[in-house]
C-alpha cells in the first residue's frame, strides 16, 4: 500500500510540475514576447500533454504488471443449459432457418433432460444421502423431493401429468425402434404439387410446435413451483444460474 501511495504522489508532483512549466511559458510569452504568444501557448500545452501522457503510460504499465487473485463460487446444475438449448430451438423454429424442422425434437429432448436434471439438483441439495436415489426414475425422484419440501404430487393433475407425459415421450425417443411405414392417400393436384411430404411415424407426429412449447413450459413451471417452496438461500443455482466472485489480493509485478 505504501508503494502505491508513493507512486501516486510522484505522478501528482510530475503532473503539477508539468502544468506549472506550461503556465510559466504562457506567462513569459504574454509579458516578454507578445508577438510570439501563440507559440508559447502551443509549447506550454504540448509540455502539459506530454507529462499527462507519461503518467498515463506509467499507470498502464503498472496495471499490466499486476497479478490479481480472484475467488469464484458457483452451484452448477446442467438444467439451466438444457433449458437454454430448448428455448433457442423453439425460437429457431419460428425463424424457419435451414434445419428448423428438427427444432421441435431438440426442444422436447432438451426439456426432458432438463426435467431429470432439476430433480437431481433439488435432491442433491435438499435430500440427505441423495446418492441412494440417483438410480430411480425421474418420477420417483420428484416424489422424493416433493415429499421433502411438503408438496403433494398427483401425476393425473397438471403440471405433474405433463411431467409424466414428457417422461414417457423422452423414453420413446431414447428407445425408438425402426418402423416400416406405408400409406395410401388421395390428394388433389394442388396438394400433390405443394404438400407431398414423407410419411411420418407415430413418434414423429408428436414432434410438433404445440408439444415443444408444452415440454418447455412444463419444465419451467415445475422448476419455479419447487423453488417457491424452499428457502431463498437454497434457491441459488436452482432457479437461475449464476456465481459470486471477489478479489482476494492484488500484487504489483
């Protein structure tokens, strides 16, 4: 700290000295050389600017030679990134960019993965010995977490019925089997010319905008529902992603 104070004082004296020299030159020109007054003004200004530039350069060099020790803390849970990917996919589908047809599948899949990640995140923070529950399916995990924080879960009532729907759809996607499809359809000439698409499986027919929005909104709703029932301090890293940081020490090189 004393070293920094000394440097600041030197810079201050240097700046004052340079300013004083500039002022004296201007006064000298005004009194003794009025015909050359403008040149004395320019010279004085250049000297003052030069001194200020030297001080600025010194401060920049000082910062370049500093080492800063920083401490950062974060409660990581992947459900934030998974929900972010689902959100972006849903937006991309509205833009109709190339490949947008896969956006609904991506949104549904990412939302389903986020669902289990949320169950794990809450369980790990709130349920003792959570490691013994990690092999359970997501529905059982939510029952365990809900019981811990005092929420009644009914998988026949929203939003929990949607949780069950999304979990089942996720299983169909993860364990999809090959399927032979054959269709016979009568089309008008206009339909034949403008809307002659590949035949879809029963699973593909579920990859719709409505189901994508339903999946994403369900996970968001469950996340906030659980967060509303726990202490605000415990919500850190669960409701939103974030971190804290502080500077521990700064050293000059």
